[in-house]
C-alpha cells in the first residue's frame, strides 16, 4: 500500500484525510493518507524517511511550507511564484515541490463568467500569497493588498509588484473582486467580525478564504448586497483536487467531493 499524508505543527483537525482516502477508494488505488504531526526540528528526519520509504506524496501545512523547499529536487513554477510549497509529489525519480493553494483560489473564480480588472486582497499572511498569485494568473490588471500591519502589505506588494491600500481606508476602494485572507469571521472569538464595512457597491465577487463557518458574516452581508460569493470551502476543495491529480493522475468529481466535505462539516 502506498503512503500519503500531511505534515504540520500543530496539526489540528484537517479534512484532507477524508478527501484523499475517499478519492483513493473511488479510484481503486491501494493507497492510504494519514496525518503526521511534525515539529520543526523533526522535518529533516521526516524528509529523509520520505525519500527512504518512497512515500507517494505529501501535503505540507503551517509552519513547514517554506522549510520543505530545500528538500525537493525541483520547484514547480507556482511554488516559485508563491514562495511556498504545499504539495510534494514524484515525477519519476524527481521529488517535486508544488503549490496547489493557487489552484484553490483560481479554480472557483474561473468557474464563474467574470472578467475582473481589479482585485483587493485583505490580509498579507501565507494564504494571501496564493490569492495574489491567482489574481496575477487571472491577468487582473490592478491588484492591491491591504493589511492591519502595513509593513507586511508593503513587503508583499514589492515582491509581487502590486499596489498597497492602507487598512483604515480599505472599504473606500471598489475592486471587482474582494478576497479575505484574514481570520476575521472565523469560528470562535472572531466569528461576529468582518474585515469589510457594508459598502459592496460595484463589487462583483467576494471570496472569503475562511471556511469555518461556511457562511461568514462577510459573505452573508455581500450576498444581501447582491454580490456573487465564494466560500472558503471551495479553496480547500480545489487545492485538494489538484493535489490528488498530481498524486494519482486522476480527476475527482468536484460535486461529489464537495458533498463529502459538507457532510464532514455537518452542513
Ligand atoms: P496568517 O499567515 O497568520 O495571516 C493572517 C493575516 O490576517 C495577517 O495578515 C494578519 O495581519 C491578519 N489578521 C489576523 N488577525 C487580524 C485581526 N484581528 N484584524 C485584522 N487582520 C488580522 O494566516 P493564513 O495562513 O494566511 O490564513 C488566513 C486565513 O485564511 C485563516 O482564516 C485560514 O483559515 C484561511 N485559510 C483558508 C484556506 C482554505 O483552504 N480555505 C487555506 C489557508 C488559509 P497582521 O500581519 O497584522 O498580523
């Protein structure tokens, strides 16, 4: 049986095993996906084991997305653009590092018949990098980023050659696409919060990367104002489907996979 799995620290609850083990079963593959909680000091030994045991593929999450880059033989273009790896897979004898988070943002936007010319990304952490890379791939002409800590937005803007908007005036801008990559609205202390005010005029699409709850306050308010919306679950779904394709060479049905994840979330 071929082994697959995910490393991260702390590795909280993840839906990845549900998705991939379902996929393996559906495609009649003798493979199993498990969780490998891995502390930063243990990454070198894990990567040795990965090669020795020829583990089939790996999902990589916080805080190892940059660390693993030095252990691969080649980086895919998307991983280079984002500056982080969330997927390891074998291309023959070559260990590849890729980033499917970009596909996670790009896939659901591409499914809609939109031709955005401007985008604003809220937040400048790890997830925002995939959002920026996706907007670049979509050829959005004017891309801006805003963040509570201005210096982080400025660093990212310089790296990707995009614009910066000050956090305090963010809601005065009118982008075609608004992407939230902050945890505001997430289950827990931040659930009642939103990173945006109630002015959604001229915004075509609001994508909230937060996926728990599925319908955040931001998405509920955007829907009420007539915007098209995308839930964070779609990012998780599409990045996972892309991983599965890299590992198994097969495409899973997004509708069936979504149904599985919604069931897992009790929705
Ligand atoms: P991260 O690297 O920690 O970045 C968090 C960002 O949010 C930072 O820019 C931070 O600003 C900002 N922020 C945090 N608390 C804030 C607050 N109270 N007010 C304003 N801004 C605040 O996290 P990440 O990995 O990018 O993840 C961000 C969100 O995306 C999380 O909710 C996560 O669940 C979600 N996500 C979803 C998926 C998916 O598959 N759907 C994948 C990855 C991430 P400062 O720089 O000022 O601290």
